[in-house]
């Protein structure tokens, strides 16, 4: 089966699997944030990108609070256009997000644009080798390719443990995660 078809089938399976996860999602999201803050090597001046959770995604809101409490600057992604890399904007506490493409809540384009040093990356599924599968638009692959061409950035998969699969079908152009953090643990991806 072609990679695109395998990914499509896996996406459908993973959407159902994530929706069926049991337990308190807020408590599990707090444990993911705790594991991230305890394990990910964050330089003192690091700008860390999070995201606004949609649906039943792992919610990084507790991570944002923890990062701010430690003095880190937080950025959020903005979808600029289909087929383009994401733009990142500094997210100050108390600022209001605006409606964006695909009905997402995102930063206002007027907010200060930054390049993050560390990204908490949303996903539908991941494997132990750091391959991830998202929703299929390729935003994070394009974005990580661009950011990694400029600087060393750390991509951290941010998910529930139940989203792990034995293998994510992938192409050469798919960007690999450096770390994966779930409510159970944080682990660095071995290369």
C-alpha cells in the first residue's frame, strides 16, 4: 500500500483511538506538562512553542503555565496559508487569540514574530523512532525543515501514551521528533 494511503488509514484509526482513551484528560495533560518540565533540556533563554489544543488533543495549557512560572517565553503557531510553514508569535499572558484558518484559535499576525528553540508538537500518533503522524497538511514538517535550516531546534512530541503505534509510515521529507513526552514518561529519541 502506498504511504499516503497507509497514513490516511492510520489517521482514521488514531482519531478513534484517541477519542476512546479513558481517564481524566486534564489530569493526564498535567502529567505530560510535568514530565516535559522535568525532562526536556531547556536553556534559560529558550523560547518554547506550545499550541492551542483542539478536540481531544493533549492540552499544553499546563505546560504554558509551567514555562511562564520558570521565566521562559512562550510562542504559539499561526497558520499563514495552506502549503506554508507556520509562523510563531510571542504569546503574552492575557492576550486574546484570533480566529484563523481551519477555525483554529491563533495569534494575531501583529504580535511579535519569533523563532522558537523548542517546540511542543501536536500529533495523532508516534512511534519509538520519533516518527509522527499529524492531520495530513504537513505544517509541522515544513516548519521544522525551515527552522532546522536556521538553527538547532528541539521538536518534542506532546501526546498521550495511548497514541503510540509500532510504526508510523514516513517519507524522507517527514521531520523526526527529538523527544516524545506522554503522561507516562519523557524519552529522547535515539538516532
